[in-house]
């Protein structure tokens, strides 16, 4: 089973698009609303993934940093998203 975490804020249009794409692909995800803990998310991503993030959504699949919505969409369209999914 795949583990998908998505860090979002409620009004972010790219967050909404990312969740819709994940759902369309049949991927269950855990959503983390970071509206009130954005700085904590920034710290976690810096420490765990060595990434300096400043936007949402931020997507992790099976402990692999994917990036934001456009990164997720690009992986999907190129067929490379399957490389991150458990078979």
C-alpha cells in the first residue's frame, strides 16, 4: 500500500488540483493542513529532505519527496509516477 502525504492549506487552488489528481489515480492520501503551522512544515522539509520550501502543496509518496502540484502532474504525464508507487 502506498503512503501519500500532502501538505496543504484550505484555499490553495494547486492543493485542490493535487488532491483531485491523487483521487483520480485512486491514491489514498493523508492531508496535513499547515495553514497555522507553515513554519513547522518548512523546518521539517529542510531537515528531512534538504528542501527549502515556500509553497503548498508539498507531496511525499512512499517517503520520496515529489514537490508540488506541477511536479506531480509532470510525473504523471511522463509515466514516471509509477516509479514512486509500490506495485
